C-alpha cells in the first residue's frame, strides 16, 4: 500500500487514528536519516476505508456502553467510570444475623428468701413477619385511622439503628477523655467494699446459690440458640419465637439476657415491668431491653438526700468485658473512684453504687464505655425522703450527644395531683452549648418562652419546665454543640397526714412493721419491688382518688401500734433519642397487677410521616394500624390491655420517636413509669466486591 501524506493543513494529532485517546503520546518509528541529516517521517495511513472502519468501531463501543449502563440501572446496580480493581461500598438493607439485648432485672437485696424481695416479669419476642417485610399487613383494627396503603408500603428497612444525631456529632463527645477528669484512685481501680461493683457471672455459683440450694443448674442454651435467660445460672431459659412473646420471672438478683440469631435477630424486642407496694420500695418501673453497645449514655439520678442510684451493667456475650464510667455534673466533670477497669463477666452482670463511683454528683449524666465487647447499661433509681416514698425508676440509654435530638413525651400529671417536669441537659465537650427548646404537641410546635438554655462546657443543667402545654408534649433539642439529655416527671406525695388503718384488716409490714426498719437511701432500699404476684387491687382508675383500702399494707405504726398509711409519690424518666425509620419496639409484660393500670404509647415526628404500629398479644395475634403524623406533632394512643409487645415503623419519608407509659393509683397515691422505646437491631452494612472491568 502506498503511504500518503495527510491533507494539507491537518496536524499530526488530527491525523491520529479514530479511537486514539486525545492527548495520548504519539508512537513513531525512527527512519534512517536522509541526506542533509533530517530523519525521514513515517507516513500515517489515511485511506477512506480506514476512517470508515474506525468510525464503525467507535459507534459500536458507544452502543455497548449505553446498553451496559441501561442494564446496570435496570438491575439496580452502580456503574463506575473508573477501572477500579474492586470496590467496598456499604450495602444497606441486609438484615442482621445476630442480636444481643438485656434488661437490668432486679437490684441487690438482703436475701433471696425474703418474701419482699423484688420480682420482675420480663417478656421477649422476635419480630413478626409483617415487621420484617417492612410492608404493613391489612389493618385488623377497623377503628384505626388508616393512611394510604401505597404510602404505608413504601418504607423499607434502609435506616440502620443508630444513636448519632443528624449532624454526625455523636462521636465528638465520647468518654475517652475520662482520664483527664478522673481522680487519682481511678488508675489503681481498687475500690473498697463499699465502692466495689458486685458481679454475678454464670460460673460464679457462690454468688447466686447458697448451700441449701437444691435442684440442678439450668443447662446453658446450645450455641446459636435464640433465647431469653437470666444472668443467674440457676435461672429460667425460654426460647424466642417470632411474633409470640415468651417470658421469665426474675425473683433473684439477675439481669435478663436476650440472644437472637438468624431470622429472629432483626427486630428482636424485650421489656420488663416491676411493681413495689412495700414501704421503702413503693413504685412502678418500666424498662425496655436495650441493644448492646460499646458506648452508652445514661441521664438520671440526683444528689438529694434519700436518693440512691445503682449502675447495672449486663453482658449477654460469652466473654468478660472491661467497662469505664465517666460522670458529668452541674459543676463539671465529676472525679470518680473505681470507675475504670470494672469487669462484667460473660453472661453475667455487675452492679455498682453511683455514690461509690462519683460521690456527691449533682444532676449526673454518665457515659459508659466498654473494652473487649459491648454491654448494656441501666441506672436503677429509688427516692425516699425520710419515711415518705418518693418513687422508683429504671433509666435506659439516651442518644449520644448530637445537635438535634428529641425527648419523647412524658405522661401528664393526673388530675388532683401535683407534679414537676425537669429537663436535664449535658454538654460533655470542651465548648459551651446553646440549646433551643421547642415543645411538640398534638397541635404542632410551640416555642417555650425564654427556653434558650446555655450549658457550660463539660457540665450538666437541670431546666424546670413549669409552663409546658397541657397534654402529650415532647421536646426538640437543637443546639450549636453536641448535647444529650432526658426529662423527669415527678408526682409529689399528697400534702395530707398519714391515715390510720383498721388494725383488724391491715396486713403486717415487712420485718416488725415499725418505721425504724426501713432505710433512708440505703442500698437495701435501692429498687422498686414487688412482682405480679402481689395482692394489688386493679379496680380503681388512675385518675380518681381512692378511699383508704383496708387491704393495703401499712407503712409503719403509731406509738400505740396502729398501722399507718402515708401518702407516696412516684417518678418517671425518658431519654433523648433520634427519629428513625428503622423499627423500634419493646415487650409489654402483664399490667393487671398494677392498681388501676392503663398504658399509652406516645408517638412524635418532626417531619410529616406515617407511623405503622403492630401490637402482638400473648398468643401471637397481631393488630396493626397506621397513624399519620404531621410536622412537629405528638400523638398519644391507648395500649390495648392484651398487648404484650409493640413495634413502631416509620412508614413515611421521616422517622418516628416513641415512648411507653404505664400509670396506676392506690390509696397512697399515683404510680407512673415511662421508657423511651429503643431502635432495634435491624440492618447491617455489607462489603460488595466488584470485578475489574476490562
């Protein structure tokens, strides 16, 4: 073939073959020099046939690329423009295959055989299929306000459970800086008997069973089983079931530990309820079984005389875990003693007095961090002022510090009672936080007059809220620096003299029945007591003041030996959280032993959305309904009497926050307990490996 020169005026780049990369270096062969010393240039073929062939190849390549892109989009895959050997993209929507949760159970008690020993009922269940599918079934509740079917069915499990705020600020204030605030005794981690944490692991038989204990030890569940069990090796074990609650009774010092595998892991939920009617332990407590975590925040407790808080650390895993605790108070970081190096045995728990870890902490907020595995942290609180019971509560984890959080609605103060609502805020970072408070009511957002609060760096602040709007009211916390928080409702004892009961019909008080047998803030009085077996009347309404009931147990006796019944109060806490479209939920133990019991579910949204609610009774029967939620609103729903578990799914474009309240009343006063409904284990991130594109 005869070489031809490019057309006149055509540059060598223009003469490059079609398909050559623009700007690519030219490849030339060096010809022998001709006369005059100039090298001979190699001719570039430029025939019409060559140009036609190159153009055909280019058109074919473009067609192939378009087809591949279309196919990839059709299959829902991503197409890379670069030629990476592999990619590691997080793929949301894959269910977790293993989940661990824990309820705190009972607090230490003088003796296992004491008839007044606390007893709690704990329930747990795997999520029903309708929750796993994230497509609501047809509603069985014909009275429910149903949303559009297509809207309710569009939400998928694409929001993994998380505690970080929308700004990702959760990681900015961890407890890693505890060394800078801890006292010198922290390094040794050698607390004295009063300060030391009490532990109970499955291998520590001496700590859980006395020499007179009879019967074989409950066999350990096989590896990979989905069960709820106790940290007491002699305690009961029950296999989890999908959508049907199973339970265990805690009549010993133990936590309830949940392990869910495979299809039972996503959406597994649990909860516990405790009722105390004895003097020194009267109160109602409610707690959700919380998922394990390596850093958990607790907002609760106080320094008032007669208040006692116990930190309960539960470890569902098989290996021991080491825990460190950082504490912040109203005066800044609180020096601690023995708060680092706390060992929680595998399959067991550790309980420590907060007064031993951080003596005198006022308005405390705790960060619990673990090394060697995750744990679950709760704070068990009791409050007794002299001989007057002020209430009990169990505080679950709050969200990690963030710049936009929601505190779920608390119950309202019953008619005829006096109550106080206090918001606690903590700014654990190095910068002061300015927090704007907005009330989220059934009628929408309400700005609270003057409620822009400054929280000093590394400190906590208690903010009384006497002017909250009536009805269900949640709080939105927006700040310029990461904060966490929680809210407390305290029902005050009635201002009336103790009542003298009929000696012929009054039952004996614990011990000798005298006032002096009850402690004042002692560890023995540390937690709400009696279980569902107590003879508590369930006929009175929580909104009415009952006449004295001669069957009520006395609080003490007069100098003449006549039985007395004193007015009592109660308290409830809810922790701040983040709206989520992933399922949240908890089990709801039987409430029939709570006098005049009623339960409610509070739902809050900061953006317009739809919440899909699934109730399950003890037989596994489901009742579902959708609840439309407009911007910045809170809705209160009654909990069906036979409901034993609830799951809440944000079925619209935005997330939902939920809390459960249980209320009651006896002759001494009101009972109240609340808990934030936790986001449940749901999805996990997978690594997707792609081959090299040739």
